[in-house]
């Protein structure tokens, strides 16, 4: 998946909006970012719970990682070119679900 495909997928989710954060592009749901550009042009940040972040970094360290800036926060960097597309879509869905309203989650069967 490319950077643009990752943004396009996230923007296709209910309530997702194209926005900016610290001068970079991001996707927000209900005012909270779920996908965010990073200084590393080969990676984007995903807003996920810490348990998922730890699991992804442990099971796929070549794809999911953190820099000191993200350590201890519920976010992980993803090397999108190295990621399995289906698994990456699942993680974007998970980031969306954390920020979506109850009605939005119900509408998607969650």
C-alpha cells in the first residue's frame, strides 16, 4: 500500500476528514487523528491503543515501530510499503473504531 492509498482508505471510513497536524497531513475522526504523516517519508503514524502497539512491534518489528517521540503513547509508526495491505487496513479500521461514535461503530457492525 502506498502513502496515498493509506490516506485514501482512511478517508473512506465514515466520519473521516482530511486535516493537518503539526504542518503535516492527517486523517481525523471526531476531531482526533487516526493516521498522521511522520518526518520519515517511508512511514505514517497510526493512533492505536498501547496493547495493540506493543503487539504489532513485537510480532512485526520490520513494519511497526516507534521512535523516542512516540514511546509511551498510544501510537505506532508503520512502514506502509513493508506492511501486508489487509493487515494494515485492519489496523486503520481499529484506529477508526477507537475514535468513531457508537452509532458509527454500530453502522459498521462493531
